[in-house]
C-alpha cells in the first residue's frame, strides 16, 4: 500500500540473481526499503552459461553455479528505484537482474 492506502498496481516482476555468499547483504538491502519491496520470494537456483563463473571445484565439475534468486512484484517506478539503489549500494558484476511485464497480480481470497 502507498501513503493514500490505495493498493499499488504491480505491473512489473523484478528478478535478482546473485552469488549465494552475498545473500544476506541483498536481503538486508531489500528489507531497508519496504516501500519498494514489501514482499518478495527467494529461491536457491543453479546458473548455467559463460556469465556464471563456478566459485568452487565442485561447481566446476558439475558445470553450473549455485545462485540465489529473488523475485519481487512491484510497479515499474519502484523497480527502477530499487535497481538504482542496488547499483549505488552493491555495484557487483556478479549480480544480474531483469524485469518483465506482470499482467496480473492478486490473492485468491
């Protein structure tokens, strides 16, 4: 909810993908700004590809890297503000993000 108690239209899905060793830093940055990230989903995932550099020998053998993924449903302005905040506070080339249009968001009750 925003200041006028009108529900915020969630039209964007922001995904953050980053190494597991900075999980707490990223979560703390999100928790500092509930106006942008009132709620989010976290998951441990595995990344494949040239941009995913394995961090330990086991990852090199398996050919994939463990990553932490956060997804946040928010509006486009909030997503832009959150990305700018992360760029200032956590300029890290191992942190990837993308946004996609969110056509519907709601609750079943």
